[in-house]
């Protein structure tokens, strides 16, 4: 309900505490989104060139998730591009309007993912897409283990303001890493690039904001997903 547009029964009962308890399992959502991405990519590649298959796969994930993480990435681009203080950055990120930094950032991100996925070899592409969505969500969620939540207002991600550590962090990392067994062994080295991006983002968020927001997690997912694909293309 939080990460996708999958319809849920109206009778489903939930409360904010459910979101906190579910945080460790967020990479499993990546399995679902990754399965959609991989399935559309593989099916489309049987009839069209790689660039078309890549575009259709990307469009499917955008529809499936409601561009949830892309929206967070755009907000971070706007906030960090236009804000010079923590308060101003958070204010800009909260604005629902997309500015120049956000628009440019999302266009560049989508084009890079589009072209990178199009460059994946046919035999390994579906597995890389599936793994990329899980790995990137594990990387994003793991930021909750090292950074505090910084918003004081009632943001949509406020229920996520909880420390993720111990067994729950291990569950999240395992859910993110298990899909790698489906990819060629060399793809494991792509995790090195993801780790570097994770460290850069964690340091950047701490320096600029003193912690993370929901938008920061969305931006981290997008950056780490692209980083994984770039690494996989370079290695395969």
C-alpha cells in the first residue's frame, strides 16, 4: 500500500506502527517491482529492440509504483539544489511543485536507466533487473540504521522514524541480497559501486540535513538502482 499502486481490500486494517514493523521487509517490495520490470523487459525483448524493451519496462515500473521513489529523488534534487540551510532545504523538499533541479534530475535519471538497461545482455538482463530493485531498496532502508529521521512535522514517512538495527537490519539486507544468486557471479562486484554511492549519500544527508527524510530514502533507492545497473553493464 505504501510503495505500490497494487489495490488492497478496503477492509484492510493498519496503523502507523505497522509501517515501522514492516520496514525490515521493504526489499521484498523490490522483488515484486523487480518481477514486473523483468517480466515486461523479457516479453518486450522478444518482439522489439532493446531500447524499446527497456522503455516499456521502465514505464511499467513507473505505473506500478506511482513513480513513488522518482518523486522523492526529484524533491531531493530541488531541495539540495536550491536550499542553502537545513531549514530551507526541508522547506523546498516539502513543496509538492517540481522545480528546475528536480525536473532535470528526473529526466537524467530516467534516460540513464533507460539506456543502461537497454545495454544489458539478453540472457542476464531479467535477473539483473530483478536483483537491482531488491538491492537498491535494501540500500535505501539501511540508511535508517545510521541516520536519524529529521522531520518534526507530520510527513507521510513519519511512521518510518524508527531505528533499524540488529535482526531487522539483517532481514532487510538478506532480502536485498538473495536475488543476486540469479545473476551471473560477476554482478556481485557491482555491489562495490552501490556501497560507494551509499557512503556518499549517507555522508551528504548527514552533512546537509543531519539525517534522512522519506524523500532521501527514495532518492537513495533511485541512485543505488542506477549504480547497480551501471556496474552490471560494465561487468557483463
